[in-house]
């Protein structure tokens, strides 16, 4: 009878733990990034009343007689399954789709979390609601991130100034009509170029068909055009109307095995427009103009000018940022440019179930979790990232309420065993009367 009472007491304790776990799951049903837990029971040691015996001749074998001594909690496991998605629209809310944890730092301790609700503190650090700093790699002045370096605090440099870049490349592309004559109106386009200080210079590009003149020095061939670059800036009076450079174009007439309408001069299709002098003291770099995409075919003239990639910009101020799927934080500047600010780091573990809960929706590495494997999102089995969304709790209320009923019935049944054992003991005490 004493065995039954002690077994029942262990059952009460175990089912109380199951109720505690279910209650905690339900309490965190709306906690961002929360992972539900599950209670696992196992029986304890059994008392052997009679040992078993093996068959011997004509005597059959017997099984051991054993009485169990109750139940215990074998473990409380964590379900790291994906939670549902909640769109928030906040640029600093990040969600992991797949495996991995955000890496944060509190003091000198490194923690890990699935809760991606971040904000900026007074100096621009990305932090959790409880003040832990998000970790990753900051980009250098050119926007290059080195994911092989040590991780550090991620910071949004609000108000950061992006230095101006002088224009060093431009291009002309499109068609110059093969039916044009020297009397036709010239084809005009405009392009913004920038000097070393980031001052914008609207440059007019005029393309004029030349009249063939074999007697000129040098001779003017058929299919020849003249391109003139002129600064039309009005911000500084001395700039207006300043010629920047002129070059002549020649297109193939189909002879020599070269397709008709193909640019043959200048060779290689490039013109080096020299850096202006005099009043253009801030413009010190020549501009390479790519002409290779120009053609002379029938039809209308639609040639136009454009700047090539990274060919110049004005000064820019950081106005916002966005997050790419690989965790790269891209700054959006007032001059229309985008440049990398940094990149989030994600950590994975060989055994996430071995992590220890550190509170504030965070975990710390445990003895059985393995070492953190830190790297970029989308690599090494790590999930991808999304901005403007959060991963919600993966608690299933229907499952938890069912678990509550099971735990309640288990608790009631064990309490009934104690009551019954007590009544039998009471009867035993009263035998003497």
C-alpha cells in the first residue's frame, strides 16, 4: 500500500509538471519567436518480487514478478518547428524562414534568438526589446561586407553622408537614321555628369549628320556623324555653354565584310572626353564615352545618352534601409544610390534541443547543443530572411488544451490512488477495534 501511495505521488508531481509546461505554452501563444515545449514521461525503477527462471528439462521457465515504483519526467523537449508569419511593415522586423538563430550580445555574453523584433538605440545599434545588440558584419566605406571576419554590433548610421563620386563613364546607345541628311535637325540628348565635389553638370549631347566631302582635310566620308558634348549648367554662369569635347563617327557601308550600319570609327567604339580646365577646377577626371552600341540603320533616330554603372553621383544622406534575403542591410541614400551597410549573422546548432533558455526569448549554448556555426543566411543549411515580418509562436492551442485535459485526468487518477490507499490503511488501523 505504501508503494501505491508513493507511485501516485510521483504521478501527481509528473502531471503537475505537464500542467506547468502546458500553461507556459499557452501563456506564450502570442510571443514572437516562441517555441513550444513538450513533457516526456518514463517509468522509474521497479521492485522485483520474484526473479524469473530459465526453462530446465521438464520445468518451464517463469517470468519475473515486478512492481513499478512510479513515474518521472524523462525530459522537456522544445519544438523548433516554423511558426506562422505575421506581416508588420516595419523595416527593422526580421523573420527567419528555415533553420537558424539571430545572434545577439548582452554584455560579454553571446545569445541566440528567433524573435526578430529589433529597433535602433540612441547611437543606431540594432537591439532587441530588452537591449541585446544584434550581431553581424559591418560594410567598409565602399559597401563591401567580409563575412569571414569576426562578428560585431550592427549599427544603422542614420544621417551618414555618402561622398560624391565624379563621373568617369558615359555611353551613347540607339540608332542614327541611315536616311538622315546634313540638313536634318540634329539628334539631341542630355545626361547629368558630376564633378569631384558632386556638383551636377547637365551635359547636352548633339549628334549631327555630316555632309560627305572627299576634298576636305581630312576627308569627310559617307555615313559620318559628329557628336558634340556641351555643359549647359546654369548654376554657375561661367559653366553655361562650355564645350567639353567633340568626336566624329563613321559607320560601315557594308564593304570589307563589315555589316552595314556598324560603327567602325572611332576604333573600339570609345571616346575619351578630356577633363575640363579653367573654371572646372573641381572636375579633374576624364570621361570615357562608350559609343559601341550606336548603329546606323533605316528608320528613325532614337539614339540617347546614359551614364554607365558607378559613373558618378552627388553627395547622398542615408534616408532608410532595406533587408535582402541573405541578410544584407542595404542603405537608401538621398542621391538615389543604394549601398550595403552590413549583413546579419545567423547561427545554427547540431542539436538545438540542447540549448538552454536564457529568458527574454533567448537561448544560450548548452553542454549538449554543440558549438554555434555562424555564417550567412541561405548557406550551410541556414534559412533565408524576410523584412517587415515576424515569426510568431508555434504553440498549437488545440493540442495544448487537449494536453491540459490529459494532464488533469492523470492528476485526478493519481489522487484517487492516494485516496483509496488511505482508506485501506484506515481499515487496517481499525482492525483492532
